[in-house]
C-alpha cells in the first residue's frame, strides 16, 4: 500500500496538477489540459531508486529517478481536468507505486511560464525507508546499474538518455546527468 503525504491538498481553485521529473516529462500516459515547465523547491532529482520492475529486475536492478530532500528540481507540470482527476490518480498509482517506493504527496510547485505562479501538484517523492532506496551512488556505480537495467518498460539507459534529452530541450543544465547519458552511449 503506498504511503500518502499531504493528501488533503489536492486542488486550489479547482485546478489539478501533476509534477513530472523523470519519464512523466516525456511520457505522461494520461490526458491533460496543458503542460508547462515548473520548479519544485526542497527536493532534487536523483538516480536514487533501484528499479525492480520498469527499468530492471530484482536480480539485475536498474536505477531510476526519485525526488530526494534538498535543492530544487525542474520538471513539467500537467493540469488535469477535474472530471479526469480520479482516473489520472489511479493510473499514476498503478504506474509509479508498483513496489511502493515513492511517497505520494501534494507539494507546492512554481509554474515558470505563468508569472511564477505557485500551485499544488501531485508529486512522487522517494521513500528513504524503502529497501529500493539506493541513496547517493557515485558515478561509476550509477553507470553500472544504468547499463545493466532492463525491465518491462525498457532499458534503463534509454530512460536516462531520454530524461537528459528532455531536460536539454527545456534548457535545464544537469552536468552529472548529461555525463551519465553520454557515458551510456559509449
């Protein structure tokens, strides 16, 4: 059963938002009214989750992104129609919570192209108490898991490369992620 934080803060002014920072940026998988760049403060994107399903297996884990404490994270915010909200949440729980490694939370994000307007968004934070939490791995350790990981959603290296590419398109610089993506292609 997934842990849920801040579950009572779903909508402000009848707006429902989802914050994507990994594959949700380039493959949301749900209907939305609009999308735009956004920033979450207080958490940063990190390859800190051993993937046992989507990008690896329990025997050969891949490595996927989690939102971990500290810093900030650029991503994409999706506004979902109120009548589609329940099915969107169900879809996201089925996709993101297969092993309950994330904490489902509503966090304040800033829409960077909308006068830096703050909104509440459904966000998936890494659960540091979960057995799949990898913590801070060094570059070579990350690369090892990225290269070996292959799960039901595909190769881990494709996931890392696609995320790096999408961040580049947004104008977001992430030197470590770019270096990992480049090393995956060698």
